């Protein structure tokens, strides 16, 4: 091709490729479309079912152009109207979702400007926002300034980073793996065992520490297990406490676990994925000892009400983190250390990444912290309110929960498990409010998890009415 031919070919290609850089007027139309869609979606949440059993229609990619309004309609029908509506305040199952609007705006801005947030020199501003969020978290959990941390897509990925640091700090590899012991509570989240498998520690010995009546780890038993294992020549190296269990909302005795971990030189990890941010509330006392952990994970997409895909990990031993994530760390001069730690890529498995910091930073700056705290206090009270209402209806409640997850069952005279299961099904079929179930101490129970920023007293009232309605069908 000669130059003239190249120029002509480029002009032809640009007629097509230029479509990706949408023109200003059309941008306005599209943004208006999205804005209308978002407003309709949010305003409609109150009246919509939270759970739809409907099957999903075709979402096939045909490689052809389609109109934006058709696509929004498809999304509305196939995504927002199938399954669990996690943006709804009536989602009271599993661990409810969030999705505050300020974070959605932050994501939009982050995607439009697309800064390279993982390397300081590429985007000092974006990297500083990422780091500021980590620094803010350190302050929330009373971690020292020297700790490192990173934002991740969620608790599972955060756990990988934390456990990898624990593994490397304790040199758990090759022949020592099979002699190394990890202590977990019986209510530990399954992402914990999964993380061990992923990072090559499938063959460590796992000890499950039994729980007390409030589903908290029995630390006396933990200590005797560790001592026995040491006497048997094994290597205890990691203990995991949970600040807010997924099933029962319990907080392990963190301070006591920290003491045992220190005494036996084990890595102490705290899983605060669900419950972490309740440290900002009147429940602060229950979190005593969390500041003594070697690592913590928290999920802003749970107890900070942010959209899915926002997790965080804090780790005290920066050398352990650099060992796994920054290969040449040992050869760097101290002077370079400061700058190196300013680049999120050096303390996380990710290189190019979603600029997540903005979806945490912007809402905190826009609203201040008070509404977040008030929202968490509100969830704690709503669970109490719900338990009182169920009491009045003759249900049995599980033990008073530490946070905003509780469980209950109806004391049917016969076949209680089977009948409570039928009650759960009736609740799912009704679909106006979503709950989930669990098996606790061998008993089938129905769980309530209150965590959405949109769950209010009216939501709980609606749910109590619905449970009454469903109970009539079973009795
Ligand atoms: C949700 C949860 C996790 C897993 O976090 P993801 O963000 O879903 O990966 C881990 N631990 C606890 C206690 C959880 O509630």
C-alpha cells in the first residue's frame, strides 16, 4: 500500500471505528436514557417483588448493532426481573447487597476518565485515592500506619492476599505443609478453606474449634488444641477469627484469640467481610482485639452498602506482602520503599485494575461518615424489632445476635424441620420479601439478615405480615 491508499483506507475505517467514540450530542441522549432507567428502577423497588423464579430469556451476543433503548429494555426484563433483586431493601437473605448511588456515579466517572490506578507515577491522583481509602481503613480498625493494604473485588480475593502473606511469613512450603495447622471456627465462611486450597495449602491440617451457645469460638478449646498439636510436633501457624459470621452474625472473642496467637506465634487473621464496619457503631466493644490481628478483610460491598466488587484487606507485615507481590522487594533501597508502597500493584495480585478506590472515597466525601453509622445502627435495631415481633407470633428466635443476622423457627408440634422447610418455600413462592435458610446445630432454621441501606421499619413490618400469611398455609 502506498501512502495515498493508506490514507484512503484509514478514512474508510474511521467511518466505522469512530462509532466507539460517541459524539457529544448522542452522549447526552444516552446518559439521559440511563438516568431515566436508574430513576425508574430505584423508584420502583418498593413495589417490586424481590425474588422472581422466572427463567432468563436470550442474552446472546449476535455481533450486530442494536438500539440502546432496546438494550435497556432487555436488561430490565432479563436481569432486573429475574432472581434476587439485591438492590432491594426487601432482600433479607444471605448477606444482602447495597449499591448506594454515589458509588454508581463514582464508577461512571472512573470508567470515563479511566486512570491507571495501580501505578503511582501513571496516575498519582488515582493511586493516592486508593491509598487514602486504605489509610482510612487502617484508622477505622486501629491498625498502625506501617500496615499495608489493598482494595480487591471482595472478601474471597482479600483472603487470598492475607493467607499468602501468612504462608510466606511462616515459610509454609514443601515438606512443612502437611505438618502445618490452621484453626477455624465451625462457622467459618467457606471462602476460607477455598483460599487455602487455591494458594497451595490444601494439605495443611485444619482444626475446627467448637462454638459456645452464641456461636462464638471457645477459646479455651482453641488453646488446648494448639498445645496438643505442638506437643505432637506439628506447626500451628494460622488462626482465623470472624467478626460477624455469615450464618449467625456472631463475633468471636477476638482479644482472647489474639492473646493465644501471640503466645504461640501464630498469624491471627480476622474475617470481617460481613460485620467489619459495625466497629463504627455502639457494638465497638465486641471488636476489641481486632487491632491485634495480623490481617483483616472487610467488604465495603456489605457493611458499607457499596455495589458488589468492593473488598479490602489490611496486613501488618509489609515484607510478607511484598514477598508475594513484589518480586524484587529485597533488592530495593529503603529510599525507594516509600515510593514503591505508593503503587497499589506492589501490594496486591492485580496489576491493571478497576479504580475501585473512587467508589469508596466519593461517597465518604459526599455524605460524610454519619449516615453510614446511622444506617448500621438502624440495622441493629431493626433485627431487635423483628425478633420482638416474631416472639409475639409464637416463633422461637435463635440467641440474641451480636450484629444484624438472626434466625428463627416455628415450634410446630410435629415434623418441625419439614414444616419449617415448607414455610421457607411458601416465603420464597410469595416473593415479596426474601429470606434464606440454614441448618444450625442440626436444626432447619430460617435466617434474617438485615444489611441493605434500603431496609426500613416498613420493610420489616411487611415481612412480618408475609410470614404470618405463609404460616397460615402450613398450620
Ligand atoms: C461474604 C463473606 C465472605 C466472602 O466475601 P465475598 O466478598 O463474597 O468474596 C467471607 N467471609 C464472610 C464472613 C462473608 O460474609
